[in-house]
């Protein structure tokens, strides 16, 4: 997969992570989108290095999607833990 595919996968993974983990995010839509993109890259890297599963060459591989969504979820949780109280709540 090329870099554009990973960005698109990250956008979708960020949206899915947001659906799976609803609530208020400190960064809003833009922050969640960026977390999804970075999470896709980190999830793909972790899958290929730690779980011995090479990154798929095509966009529709289930393991690639799971690793991207998992990476986005982990980053979203860490982001909420670190910066969750920095935004005023109404």
C-alpha cells in the first residue's frame, strides 16, 4: 500500500475508533482525524514488527484494518488520558 492508502485507511480508522470510543475529545474532529492517521501507521508498524504479520499489499486486508483501528484506539485513549482535562467542559 502506498502512503495515500495509509492516510485514507487512517481517516477511516480514526472514524471507526471514534465510533467505538464515543465521548468528547480534547482535539475535536481534526485531532481525532490526525490520531487515526498516526494510529494506522503505528498499528501497521506494530503488526509487522511485534506480531510478525507483514503489512498487506492491498487495501482490503482484514488484519491491516484491525491493526490500524487498534492503533487509533490506543492513541485516542492515551490522548484522552494526557489531555482530557485541558478543554473546558460544559
